[in-house]
C-alpha cells in the first residue's frame, strides 16, 4: 500500500509540475522596430562631350575635338538608386581654357532627379573659341565629381 501511495503522490507531483509549466505566463516579446529603407541617392553615370544633343539632352554627335565655331555640349547622365524615387539636387558645370576658368560660363541647375536622365550644359562663343585645350568640371551638389578635357582646333 505504501508503494501505491508513493506512486500516486509522484504522479500527482508530476501532473502539478506539468500544469504549472503549461500555465506559465508568456513573457512579452520585444516589439520589432520597422526597418527603414535607405534614402534614395543620385549618381553621375557618364559625362559625354559633343557638338549636338537630342531632345532628351543626350549627345548625338560625340567628340573631343571641336571647331572654333562649334557649340560644345557636356551631357551629364544621372541615375537614382531607387528608380521610383525623386531626389532633389544640383548639377553644375565650370568651363576652363587651359587652367583658367572662363568667366561667366559656370552654371548650376537645380534638378529633381528621377530614375535615369540627362542634363546638358554648353559652351560657345559667337566670335569663335580660341584654339587650345579646354576642360569642363561637372559637380553634383557642389562637389566636382567628373572632369572632361577637349580641344578646339
């Protein structure tokens, strides 16, 4: 009989333990913070020089040697990291004859970039540009990111 009591008590303790574990209060889970996507960015993918551009501001006749009477275009190709996002920024161009900045030719444009696109800058002189080596610096948000050299003959 003693053995039955021990077995019954052991069974009761086991059942009570299981019941207590099963009724244990669940611990609150820490809330998961939403993951924010990084802000879309803009990058310059290419700078092409030429003496003609299309309606989309892309160069249609590229080159690095021009005549004094030519209008020289710098077409800046851009892309946003998220094609669906609009990213405000500024693009600029500074033109140089040799190492000297050409007065009154620096331009900066405020642009709302979206996906891929082209922005064009130009240099010309109605009296003809002097022969020699030239350069254009292209800046994005105030920082020079690409330079292109060309020549007028």
